[in-house]
C-alpha cells in the first residue's frame, strides 16, 4: 500500500483487501497525509493491525521493482527515486 490521505484512501483500501483475504504490505515512506498526527496514528497504530510494514528498498526487492523503476526512468536520472507510478496509460 502506498498513497495519499492515509486515513481515507489507504485505510479503506487496506481494510477492503484484508476483507478479501489478501496479504497486505505497506511502505510508510510512501504514504502521506496533510495532517501529520493523523498520518502518524494510521502508520504506527492502525495499518500494523492489518498489514506488514516494509521499507522502500525491501518492497522493491521483493517485487522486482528495482528493474521496473529503472526501466521507467530516463537514463540520465541520477537522483534517488522514492516513488514511481505507471498506470499503463502509455
């Protein structure tokens, strides 16, 4: 799980996935909210009840994402990437 608005979108989708019997992982560094206290509460107390926390690096390694990320970036990119999204829209 990654996303913005931790108490709405991330929380709701996490609960839905758990209701469907899916194993859920979340990446705290890739979840945001406009209210820091709400974000901290969701990431530290709520999400661990339903999902397993992973670092960005361990998540990417587990899903082969480092290769995917590299394929999406221009070859001239030298910065550390924290978030990449490809919805397959061309």
